[in-house]
C-alpha cells in the first residue's frame, strides 16, 4: 500500500487555500486509498518570529480543523510533529547531505527572508534549514506521495534530491517521494491581490478567506474580490488572474472545470455570487463539525496522543536505519552494556539486597 504524508504549519488561521490545495484532497481521496499520515508541523512555526502561546493555540486549532475537514483517525494517522522526536533526529542527518547553496535557492526562503529584512528583523537560521526538516518529515515515514499545493512543490523536489543522494552515498535507505497536486486550485490566490498566493500569514487580510470565517464574512470577502479590467468571463490565468481565481475556487468547490464554467457567466457579479455561495456551502459543514469537536477537547487530545504513538512506531526504524547507514555507532542495549561492564543480574540483586539491609540498620 502507498504511504502518504503531508502537513500544515500552525503560523496562522487555516485558509480556503489550505483547504482546496491540500486538506480536502487528504480527506476525500488520500485517507481512503493510502496508508496516510497528516501532521500539524509545529516545529516549522518556530522559523519566524512567534508567540509561544499563539503557536500552542494554533496547533490545537489546526489539529481540530484537520478532523473537522473529514480526516478520520480510523483511516489515517493525525499527529503533532514535535510529539515525535524522529523528525528532528533525521533532520540533522539530512543537513549533512544538503548544501547551503541548495537551501539559499529555495523560493520561499528568498521571499520570506527578504520580507523579514525589509521589516528590519533578523532571519532565523531555521528559516534557511526549514526545507531539510520538511524533507525529514517526509522521508522518516517511507513516504511515496506528498499531497500539497503548488507552493510546496519545490520543497518536495528537495526531499526527492536528498533521498536520492543519501541512498547513493550510504546505501538504499529512503523511499524517493513525489508531490501530488490537486487538478484545480493548486494555488488559490489572494482575493485582493490576485498576483499573490492566499497565505495564512499574509498582510492582505481582506483577501483571505479563513476556514472559520462566518458565512456573511465569506460572502463579503468574495463579493469584494478584485477582478480584472474587461467584462467577459474568460479563464485566463496570466491575463485575467482575478477572474481565473474565482473560477478556480468555484470549480474546486463544486467539482467542475474552470474553463468550461466560464461559459456560463455573462458578468463578474454573477460569478462572484456563485463562487461565494459555493465556498459557504463547503465551509458550513466543516464549521459545524469544528464546533462539535471544540465541545469535546478530550477527543482531539486522544486522537493526537494515539497518532503520535503510531507515527513514532513507523518512523523509528527508518531513522535508526539512516543512523546506521551514515556511519553512527549503534548505542549498546542495556543488557549488552551491563555485560561489558561486568555487571550480572545476580550482582544487581545482591547489591540491592545489601542496600536494603544497610537502609534497615
Ligand atoms: P502550509 O502550512 O503553508 O500549507 C499547508 C498546505 O496548504 C497548501 N496551500 C495552498 N494550496 C493552494 N493554494 C494556496 N493559497 C495555499 N496555501 C497553502 C500548501 O501547499 C500545503 O500543502 N512547508 C509546509 C508544511 C510542511 C509539509 C511537510 C507539507 C512541513 N513538512 C511535509 C508536506 C510534507 C507548509 O508550510 O505548508
């Protein structure tokens, strides 16, 4: 059976982009056809300026939203990255295989680092090494497929390169993974800034639809979406990015094809209205389930605890194998260590008995 792994970073409230680009695919397709793991990748949230309490809050919220979007713990494994040490353990080994040039070429690093410097802030080293940790997330599970939105494709490509390089140098250890992108809405754009991706930590707030936005707020944001000059509704991503984005959102929510759907509209207003209602229809059941789950926090905690235990069991042997392959000495088992230092079971019992006798005196 195929192994699927993917994750979401708790750096902000989850958006329609996260849902259409990733979560929906996980819930509707991946968990039914593969041995799947879905992870709240909280360590990645520490790569930029962060408030510890907010990261904790957003991590819990992201986990709840994964379940609300339809992930079923009986079908897949849902967990929090920092609960499984193997991610960080493997990340260091992969840092010894990656090059700094390769890290500096990552588009997201270049963009985020430039933004950080513009604000006069400093760039955390972990922002540079972030894609290596992401590769570790993926490779620790022998993952075949990584369902992501378009913006993560370069990072998955890096994971492929690192797996291939490690295998070539140190012997076959990792499965070489590949990204799988949704056919429509692989890159949902900001409604106010259709040249930029709808990102959860963006500055263009009014152009972002959050999964927990009230229906009226969703309608308002959708109706105020920036469209392009011109009148006809045509699907042209380069020439008419605003309208193309609305068509993609509508198509993704209703299961249609954006180019074919454009023929049904004579005005931008009608398109916005239908797209808004389609989004509301997708979000309403998700929000209702989210409310139910919030009323039972113990359930979400149990899912995460069981998920982490299962994930640990899967990652441990893969990461141990990588430690051996790269040349690290295996730690001695307790029994072997005792045998080497001349301690026998009888000696342990005898010294315990002596200690008890001394304590009684
Ligand atoms: P993150 O948290 O930014 O996004 C989670 C998922 O949502 C997708 N996505 C989008 N898809 C379409 N349109 C958008 N506007 C949009 N915004 C986000 C992302 O492509 C992603 O699939 N580095 C990753 C998290 C990560 C990960 C991993 C993913 C860490 N380790 C291992 C897969 C495998 C990230 O920041 O995603």
